[in-house]
C-alpha cells in the first residue's frame, strides 16, 4: 500500500474557518474521488510529543492507494497536478511524504495465534 501524508500550516493571517469549510467540503470530495484511492483522512493536530513540544504542523491529510502504479496514475494525472499547484497556494509551510507501507496492524491480526 502507498500512503501520501501531507502535513501543513496555513499562512499567517489566513481565514481558518473559511479554509476548513473548503477543506471539509469540496476538497475532501475531490480527494475521495481520486482513482483507486482506498482511504482519505483529514485531521487537525491536537498536540505533539513529548509533552510541551509545539506541533510543527496544524493539519494532516492522508490518502492511501493499493500500490505505486495506482498512486502514480492518480497523483500525477495532469488535472490533479494542476489542481495541486493551485491548492498549495492556500498553504504556508507544508511537507508531502509518499511512503510504502511494509506492514500494518491488519497483517498482525491476520496471523494465526
């Protein structure tokens, strides 16, 4: 499985309420409509660890695909890339990570006791 993790902040002075209305509505629907997408989540970071450390990012988006080929077809589609270039204009600091899941709790649950 391939997981896209996008961690980000809004720029100083951004309208967070307006951003959340867009992010929870049309943008969530657009993410959910990506081809072969298995799951997508959006989160507001509540705190960091160790206690007392300020979180580096305020928001996190996660999207998963079954394999790298499906991810490449969806994420690098020209219309997705052009939309992405527009959407990142709404963000302040951000980081995109693309990871290959090597094991998960589902793998452990599937093993006989």
